[in-house]
C-alpha cells in the first residue's frame, strides 16, 4: 500500500465499504480528513488509516460493522483467527517500544509472520504516525502496510499487561489489552478491525478479558461470542 496515495470519493467508498453518500457526509462533518478541490473530495491514504483505527473501532454502529465484517460473503470465525499460541496474558513490557517488540515476538513464535524484525519496524513506524491506542485501556497495533510479505493468512494476537503501558492513548489511560491485527491485505485488516470493534461493543467483554486466568479461558470467551452469534451472517 502506497502511504502517499490520494483517493477519490468513489475509491474510498470501495476501500472502506461504505456508500459514497456516507463518505461525503463524514468528509463534510470533518470526520474523515480530506481536501475539497473544486467540487471533488480527495482523501490521503494515511488519513484513511487513522479513520479506520479511531472511528471504526470507537464510533461505528453495529449495522455498519456487520456490513464490513460480512463483505465478500464470508465471515472468518474467531476460532480461526486466534489460538492459544497467539495469546499472552503476562506481558513483561514496560514501555511502548518493548510492547511492540513483545507482540512481534508472539507472532514469530507462533509461526504466523515471515520476518519478525520487519514486523516490529512496521509496528513502530505505524505508532510514530499515530498511536493505535483507542482509549478504555485498549490498543490495536498493526503494521503500517499490511500485506502478504508479512502474513499469508489473517490472525489476531491478544496480549494483556496487568500493570498497563503508556501508549499515548486519547484518554491518557494506560493500555492493558492489545489486539494486534495480522492481515495479508488492507481489506482483510479492515475486516479484522471491524470484528475487534464488534467484540469490544459486547457487554462486559473487556472485564472478561482482564479477569481471564489463562489462555484457554480467552479462547472459551471467543467461542462463546461465536455461539452467541454476535457477527452478522448476512451476505452483502
């Protein structure tokens, strides 16, 4: 993904799977950073990435999340995105850089990333653009340029820090829960973000994650969410 690329309204609509009217409304309301040239809007890809992180995770409605998750007619089950090797409940990191290094190490030990150093460098580069902390003790780190050069299949790494880590969160709270998206494309990254957002909107799920005693319990929590059918089975 070329981070310097600029998108038209139509291109952005296809990219984030929202209709053009919604994109225009968000741009006019300054929810999507863009530039109006004459009668046409243009959107820098980096601004779009910030939208995906902040707005989709914190503000998008459940119906919009269902649309994004269901796009392409196939919903990836949580049980195929997370396994015990991708969960770590006792992070040792004391600061942001150590946390990113630890997340890259989890992915490497689980055998889901082709180049641990490249992943760490891209995670760090992404954080230098804008913190992936979204508030309420949550961060969603991801590479600046999701692609098949790092990951061949989608996964989510879940990690927990009991003491919390300063991560430049918008609410200035320490981050305790990390959900790292591991996506072979930007589109898959978008779907993983939407899936995480839907999970975080579910009842007392954050408390459940924080109180889980081991990796098996995390997997049980995710399977319960699947059984409760929180993800749309609509075909779009």
